[in-house]
C-alpha cells in the first residue's frame, strides 16, 4: 500500500466519479486485471486509454498503481499519466518509489511539485534527497516556500516541527465573531483546510481555540473570548512524532497547535497526519521486534540486506551462548540420546512464551500504558501469568513423556525444566525491554535477541542440568 492511507470513506464522490467498478475490489485494492490493462496500454503506446482508465481514481489509488508496477515500468507509466501524477499522488506514494521517480526529474521540476504541497509533505520529499540535490531544489523554489521548508529541516527528524503545517488560521482575542467571519471570507491567501481557529495573544501565543461550528452559530457581535475554549493541548515543536500521536489518541484531538520554545504559535498538526504516524510507528515496532528496520517491499535489496544481516549476526553470537551450555552436558547427551530430542522442545516453548510477554510489554511501553508508576505491578502480573502457563504446559509435557517413553523420572525432569524456563521467559520478556528503555534504547530494537538468548540458554541448562543431577542419566 502507499505510504499514507486516505481516512475518508472508501472512494467518496471525489474519488468515485466515473471510476470503473472493475478497478477496485471489495477490500479497496486495485484489481490485478485493472493494473494489467493500464500497463498493457502504456506498453502499446496508447497513453490516452491509460489516462482514461486512471483519471477517475483517488490520488492514493494512483500511487498504489505506480507502486504495483515493476521498477522498469514506472518511468513509462508516469510519463503516460503526465498531469495525473501530481503533488497529491506523490504525497501518498511510498518513499522508496517516490525517491526513484524524483531522481529522474530536474531540480526545477521537483521544486514545482514541492511548492504545490503542504509544508509537511514537501519536507518529507526533500529530506530524503542527497544534500547537493536538496540545495539545488531549494534554490529553485519560491522564497516563501523555501524559507518554510528550510526552517522545518532544522528540526529533529520525526519531530512535530517536521510534521506540522504552517498554514493555519489565527485571530486576536479582542475580535468578535463577525470580524473572524469577514477575515475568513477575505480574498487573501488563507489555509485551505482547517477545523478550528486559533486565538492568539499580541505576542502570538495561543490562548484558546474556536471550533468552526461555534463561530458559525454565534451572533456576529459575540466576542471571540466568550466562545473560545481556553483549555487546549499544545505540542512542543521538538516533540517526537510518536508522542504527538499518543496525545491525539489520548485527548481525541482533531488538530492541535504547535509552539516553539518561547510558547509562540508556529504551526498546527491535524489528525490526518497523525493517522499516518500511528500506522508508521506500529509497523516500525512490529518490524523491529523481528530484527528488521524498514521491512518495505520496495526497499532496495542492498539496504534490506544490511539492515537484516546485522541482527542475524547478533542472533548467531547469542546462539553460541546456548551452544556453550549444551557443550557442558555432552557426556549426558551421549549416555541418553533422547535428551537431544527433548531439549529443543523446552527451549522452543520457552522462546514462544518470552515472545508473547515481550510483544505485550513493548506495546505497553510504546502506548504509555507501562510507566514508572506501574512497572513493578506489571512485572508481578507477567510472573503470575508465566507461572500459570508454566504449570499447564509442564503437566502436559510431563504426562506425555511419561506415557510415550515410559519414564516417569524423565517426565518429571522435563516438566520441571519447562516450568522453570517459562517463568524465566516471562520475567525476561518484561524485564529486558524495561531495562533497555531505562538505558535510553528503543525496547523494540534488541529485546528479541536477548530474550531468545535467555530462553534458549535457560531451557537447555534447566533440562540437561536437572537430568544430570536427578540421576536420570546413568
């Protein structure tokens, strides 16, 4: 799918128009046969047919179409759809695909496209360019657009300053409703889309907000101060985008003012930007738990290789710890070969138990459900869950080994080892991400490697150690 989803009802009037019913399936995806028809038309040089098929589509669907085309087909497709592939389409497009297309354009062409976008979308395009290309595009832009983008690029990556829009409506507190309405109707250049009007002090600090519904329903002579809502959620310009999304979710915001270090209003963030951030951050955490940085199917092979192989190397090193544990019991395994068959079961089930706890913990940290106030309560909860899970699995595996192998002592050993490992897995699954967060690291990045090392090593140690100490191995 494209980089950001449209959050309105699927293909509303603006998207439906005369869109062919055969283009979109019941899950709001482009049908393969429709994609093939467009690409066949482009290959045959029939640009008019390709344009006729694509023109009714929503910009997000046009972006999907370009992403679904093979890399060597995209340049021809974009040329055939000249005029349709505009700034709105590029704003919806996957960043890797968009970067490939922009590389083929002249700086002036990129500057023209960026000038048609909201500041946050333009920044998203320019921040991925090489430094010399970025400077060339900025030189080709209009002075006002260039100044806004250069200012945005000074803020940290993934911060509110990169995410915010500069176009907003702000009015002084001493105005009345009639003055606000006249201002909104004035021919000057104002923001195209907004849901509320920000009320500011003479120092341009936000003092409240007015919903459009309140403005439209109040008499013209009503002072803005009488209908504005003074309590508001302000977003610091350097706040991380993930924290911004959490504030929108917690306080059910539609838009919010962004303020600089001096408390002055410098921009606003709207919920449509936050929906994209929520999706991006959730996907990022899920991928990081698997040792993948980006995980995008359009990511170049070389970048995918570099991002994944380092975690596989780290996993290899931690696996050597488990191998070392096994090495200490090689004589026990030689005497009772069935141990080699059973010990991966203990490690494997423990690993899955640790992964379950890890996923819950990382999610709780990411959504601010797990903080210093309830940290130890959460640890205690996970230990209780681990004990219940461990007892259940231990009884099942103990009975199973006893019945199949006819060895109650071996059944007891594997049951005890399973209980120990699942409890340790539950403790590691919650303590490892908490420790990484305390150290200032992202819990999603390296937690899985350490948890796997703990569950594998403890599983082998508990099972082989108990088997040796109990006299099962003679």
